[in-house]
C-alpha cells in the first residue's frame, strides 16, 4: 500500500483554485459539493477542511463539514453563521492509503 495526500483550495462555485491533483469537485446545489478521488482509497481517508476568503467577523458556525466520506469521494457542505447552507470557498486535506 502507498499513502497519499490530496489537498485542494476550492472557490464557492466549485472551481479548483489550487491543489495536489487527483480529484475533481462539483457544486451540486447551494452549499453542497461533491469531491471525487481519481484513485480509490483502500479505506475512508482522514479528511479535514476550512472555509476561506469570506471576510471578517465570521461566526464559529461558518464552517465546512463532510457528512459522507468513502474511499471514492466525499460530500462537502458549507454554511453561514445561522447554520444555513451557503456557497463558500473551502479547502480540504485527505490522507490515506491506496492499493
């Protein structure tokens, strides 16, 4: 097995600003995105993320979550300070093993 790290910086419309490669992103609906990994991880990777570029005075509720994660991809949700789905820039890191 080989350990790989995928990372990306994504604009709120789903455009990849920068990253490691090895993934694609699609904006599905307001505040909902899908990330597909080009090489399948053997198990769920460890994944973390953050919002960026929104402005000052953000709430701790302005966040990004990964409600669905598998070896093949992840669902990403971004939200505002009121807990509502909102299109936001985000970044992520996924690390795990591939065969």
